[in-house]
């Protein structure tokens, strides 16, 4: 085996961190020149690095006897090289020229290969993609209008479905692979010579034209991909940090805080939005959405970015029945049908507060300033105790409110109902709660789950928004309610780590 070729494969595997004593490498073996050459290279390295080499072949069932002959060739080759080999039959139908065949074959192949990698506890699934394959991939993504992520091409190391994928030949040309093979036999897939699919057309028609103009065109395209991949990895790292800082993923809410996203560089923000939307698609569509289908298109990504600066209430329909909504403070992802949340939750039962108005209750015993009585409701913590004007700061009406004891006897902690009304603090008249929330520009997805303190249909406190005139402090005794959990509709500082 060509020593230079083996050395390049060895260096790539060492860089990937998978070439170590006691490790197992599972090669996806098609029987073609690329994977056969890689098999020889792995066999040349296994004793030196004390690794086990295994092979897995997937027979798709699309090429009849030729496909079965490929499987027999792989089995015989592995017997000769003392490499454990498995053969799985995907049993696909429709023939090579059927619509979507290439994608269906890829999905089936990876599903079976991942299962084999799990079964043999492989440290990595080794794939035989090479430099020319990388050039084809970049061109295919360019035609689709991809950004740096797509134009970065295939990564030498990636993780999919919990399996580490390593492509150690991305810097090696097809010509070098064939030279390294010398006279060793391999299988030829006749469908590769037919322009049935885009990849074949790029290989057979486009790349030869580019190489006629510049013989190193494939190498230069792959080099550009490597540079773009470095840029994208850096930007994605920044985007991941910004996503973590701005994401609210607490059913029924699934949204992003807008201010830090608007302050960050668009190249970072758009990556946050793409990851956010892809996760939403995965929740909405589940297994029905393949990994490649979950990521928004370039047009959708730019539209999501524009939605950040759009007027409150603006919407954007996305794939798989999703809708993005621009709120005042957040950008939300909802179900297109009725604007329902991605992960609906049951409306919590009301909590009566009448017990806190009676002498001797737990909250009353804390009037000396000791730890208050705690109530857990709607995933939030509420502290309740007797208000002491001599030591307690006046409530702010947002996170805290004082309810007079006579009113408290009729109060419940609950969510909004049709017909609820409020007399805003300082106002002389009342208004419907829905109008009050609209006036305060509260994002619509938040409204059904905002905690309220109500006496019948009269709202005394809208947590994080404001209190009613009836809660104005007087000499009458009252109970201090304080919410001690984050309120997403209440503007609170978020670290912008995207710059």
C-alpha cells in the first residue's frame, strides 16, 4: 500500500482522536475504489496502533445482481484481510432512476450503519469521502444558496445520532486514491456513470469543465470549504452562547429574547435563529422531519432575521406547520394552527388565598420578618406573609403587591378568564384585562399563562405587569405577595454574549 497515502490517513485519524489502543473503527465499505483503499490503509495501521478494524456493507437492493455481487466482493475481501464484516440489505424498491432514490438510499444506509456502529461499540464510523467528493458537496450547496455552514462542506469529524463520523480522506484526491490502490481489485457502480442525480451531473459534467480551466479546481474548492468551515465553527460557537443566554424553553413557552439578538452581529444572530427554528421543527414534526429538512432555508433564515425588527404581532409561516411571531420582547415559535404553543400544557387549577386572611395561618406567623410561607404554582415560587410597613419596602406592583386582608378573603391565584377586568393603579375607571394587556404590549403567547390575583372577575395583580388601584397602600393590614421566579414578559437584563 502507498506509504504516503497511509500516512495521510493515519494523521487524519490521529487528529480526530480515534486512533488509540483498544479502539474500534467501523468502516462503511461499499466495495468501490475509495472505501477499498481506505480499508487497506486501516489494515496497515491496526497492528501499529492496536485498534480493531471492522467493516459494514449496506446492499440497497436497487441494482439487482450487481448490487448482490458488491456484497459478496466485500465479504470475500474482508475474509482475506481478516476483518469482521457485516452485510445489511436495505430492500429498497423503485430502481436507481426513481424520484428521491438517492436520498432514500442515503437515509437507509446511515440508519443501518449507525445500528452497526452501536452494536460493535465503535469509537468511530469511518467514511471514505475524499477531496473530489468534498468539491461536489460544496458545489451542490452553492447551487442551493447555502451560507458558510453548507459551503464548509463535510466535516472531517462530526457526530450524528450519537455516532462519531470520521472522514480521513477529505484532503486526498481521487487520483491519489486510485494510485494508492495500484492493481488491487474493486467494484464499479455503473450508476455512477449516468447523470441520474445532481451529484453525478456535478461529477461528470461540471467538475471536468472547472478542471479544464484549472486542473486543481477540486482541491481549491475543498480548500475554500476548509477555510469557511473554520469561520463557521467560530461563529457557531458564539451563536451557541447567545442562544443559551436568550432561549426560553419552558412549556408552553418557546421563544428568544430579542434585545441581545438585535445587538449582536447578524452573522451570529442568524445562526441562533436557524438553530432555534430547527429545534422547533424537530419538536413539531419529530421523525417526520429528517435532519436536513429541519434547518430553515436561506430565505427562511433571512426572513427570521428580518422578523426581529418587525412590528409586534408580525408573523412568518415556516415549514412543518410552524409560525414565528414577533413580540415586543421575544420572538416566539408557535403552531401555525391557531397560534397554539409547540408544547401545550394544562391550565393550572386556581389556588385560593382566603386562608391567608385568617388569624393564625402560616403566613401570619411570619409577620416578624422571618422567612415567608412559600406557594409553588405554575412552576413559579410565590412568597406570602403579613406586610409590615415599618420594615418592608413598598411593593413595586410588578414582582410584589400588598392585598388588603378583606379583599384577600375572596382572592384566588389563577390565569386569565373571559370577562376579567382591572382598574389599573392610579386610574379612575376599569377596563377589560385583555385590553390592559394589549395596552402594555404584552406578547400574545405569554398572556394565557400570566399569574393573576383575582377577587371574582376583578383582577388585583397581574404579575410582572402591574397592580390594581384597590392594592394602594393604606393603614389597613394586608398580605405581601412576591414572585421569586423569572417572569419572561417582565423586561430583565440578559447578557449579550454574541459580540
